[in-house]
C-alpha cells in the first residue's frame, strides 16, 4: 500500500514510513509535499531522483547524498 502511494504521489516510501513512525497522520504523511523534486538527466533521460532510485535499486537519499558530495551522476548510479 505504501509503495503504491509512493509511486502515485512521488514521495519516497522511506519518507512516508518515517513520517508515519514519527506520529504524522496518514493525511499529513501523504499530503505534505517533499521539499524539492530533484530531476536528474542521465543518458538523455530525465527522471526524478525517486524514479531513478526505484529503477536502480538504490535509496533516493543515498543518490542525493552522493550527488551533493560532488559525485558524477554516472558514479552515483553505479557504485
């Protein structure tokens, strides 16, 4: 169920889990937008960081940290 909400709303499932575990109501957890939608272009394809994370099997937070630390997109996606 959370995975479906995650995909439909564009909110990482970990974010939803964390919000609920922190005492947020379901309405708050699902209705509060994430702070920013990061779009990454790689091999001429643009996707949100969450879409790339799902495709690559790497948590979105991990990708975000790698890129903010200056890693190239190719390195962030393959290490």
